[in-house]
C-alpha cells in the first residue's frame, strides 16, 4: 500500500485514504490513521484531496483548529467549491 501513496494518488480523490482507514481499522490500528494522513500530507503538501480529507478527519475528531488551518490554506492556494463543500 505504501507504494500506491508514493505514486501520488491525488487524482483518485478520497478513495485511497478511505481504503487506508479500512485497512487500519481491520488491523486494530485506527489510532494510527490521522498520524499516517499527516505524514502523507507532509510528503505531498500539494495534494488537495488529501489536505481536504485530512481536514475533515480533524473536524470529525474535534480538532477544529487544525481542520480550519488546512481548509484556509487550501482556500488560499486554490479557491474552489470542492474545498468549501467538504
């Protein structure tokens, strides 16, 4: 799976990250999901679907400050309805 993310999967939307969530959940490692997303984002900061997905995970986890920072960064980089709608 690591090789798939190294190939920059931005064109796939949220699907790769949802698959990662499923795998980690099945392995009993759900707590490693957000840290894994953070590492992927650090390695590929221009991946807008990843940034938006990570922001939504922060939001769902109650970490509004981190979610807001990512959303605002994405809006500044590329204003679009897709960022606003997530």
